[in-house]
């Protein structure tokens, strides 16, 4: 894509990332977008086709585009939250805090429940124009095994998670994503552990140097997305954040043939 087409792509991508175009929304017509963005219809369709291939848009009919993710299920109104009567620290350091919470589920006597508080983290899957994902082959001493991981790390105090995502990719791989999209925030062990995980997908990257975080850096490789199911079957994808990000990418590209190298 040329500079003008790339700018339009980034504009639409930003609108999607910020929620200006929300899940389930229908995009303005091609005529409206052509006039608003100052781009030709052919170039606009090239941008829209790329967003469809990336899973950011879906096509309805001949030229009607919608943001995926609309849901029909409603929130139940007859389920009550647990009551929290208090909490106390058992152990606390810079990496982990262990607490006991006095909780009372609806219709059940109160009891003490262990809660582990860990850091807020950001993890990023960077995809290039050959449908490869930027990954690290690392040894993890806790499970005592090697595996493939996406770059990621702790969100510092007062730091935006998107800034963390970019910083960690650069520090661990030496590559900088050209664009970034927030996918989901989730908790990896919601019943006992509090550790918000922010998942991002980046599109395109430029090499800016060597990895600076030698403790976290491993063997760096652009892995074909087509290899992901096989790596999963072999148990070589390490960490829930890596799995969530890659499964999201595969799900949004399902049926488009986008996991084969172009």
C-alpha cells in the first residue's frame, strides 16, 4: 500500500481499536468513506480487504462491512454477587501478594478463601505480511521445559498497557510493531489469582536493534501461523497469553485461508 492508503488503513484501524466502530456496528458506505477519507474506491476496497483478512471486519453482502463481535445473549438478572467482608495479607513482596478474603456466596455461610495477587501484564502477537508471528523459544524453569512464547511483560505503574506491549516487544526481540490493536483483557486463573492480562495484536514490524532484555530474550523467530496448530498439539506453546492471542488470530482468520503463506 502507498502512503495515502496506509494512512487510511491506520485511520480505520484506530477507529476500530478505540471503539468508534463498536462490535456489531455497520461501517459507513463505501461512498461515504471515499468522500470522508479522500481516497479512491479501489484503494479503499484494498484497505477494507486487508482489515477483513486480519479479522477486524467481516463482509455482509456485496459491499457491506460490519465489526465482528456482536452478541445476542443477555445477562441473567437472578444471580447475586458474593459478599466480601474483609481481607488480610499473609505474604507480600514486589512480585506476589498472598491474602485471605472473608467471603460469603449467596445462600452459603461465609468462609476464608486464598487470593493471590500478581502483576498486570501485556502480551503481543506481531504478524508480518507473510502470515508469520514473532515468537521466542525459551526455557522456563518452573515447568522445566522449552517452548514458544509471545513477547510480553509487566505493566509498570502509571504506564499504559499498549505502551508496555510495544516496549516489551522491542526489549525482547529488537523489533517494533508498526501498529497495535487491543484484543481482550482476561484473568488466567479467575477463581483464585488476580493478574489482568492484556492481549494485543500488532501488524507489521521494523527491526530497531538487538534485544536489550537479555534475561527474557530467547531464540527469536518468525513462525508461520500455519504451524500454530501443530505446535499446540506438541505442547510447545507456553503460557495462557500466548495461547489466547494465537487462538484469537486463528479464529478470526478461519475460513479465509489466511494462515497459509502468501
